[in-house]
C-alpha cells in the first residue's frame, strides 16, 4: 500500500510527503474494466481525490485505485485507495472521485521503502 513519496534523505532519517498532502500527486489507475487512469491528488492533509477521469469512464464506489506505473520511480499496481464517491458535472470534461485510504495513517508502526 502506497502512503507517500520520500522527498528528502538524511544520514539517519528521511522525510515523506504523504499522499494526503496538497503538494502530492501520483499517476494512478482505477481497477475497473477500462483500467481508467487519472491523477491522485492530496487535499490539504485531510483526504485525497482522483482527478482527470474522462466523463465516459464507468467508476463505482468501492473500486480500488493503484499506481499506474507511468511515473519512472514508482512501480505499477501498488494499492493506494478505494473510491468513496464520484463527483460528475456534465458540463465538465473530467469527473473526480473522492478516495478513502486503505489504512489509517494515524496508526502506522512500520513502513517499507521501495528503492527503484
């Protein structure tokens, strides 16, 4: 399960940009029939959304979101979140999905760092 990206490395620790941070963006894929791609963006440390979803794509509450592999240093198919709800406005080109995290970020004890 992906929770963030390391952005600074020091001798004894590293700093992580969590996916819920408003500066965070990750290329992602919805695990639906069309394997719809979009962008997971943090929402001011409170939640995250998936944006740039074409209007014609079928998305359902509960669909799983994984990394797309389109970013060079992030492997494909790391679990990110689950679709909580979909916001669709007919006059716009794209729709947005509100996401729910798979794990609570408040209770993490251990994390694994993947080195590309």
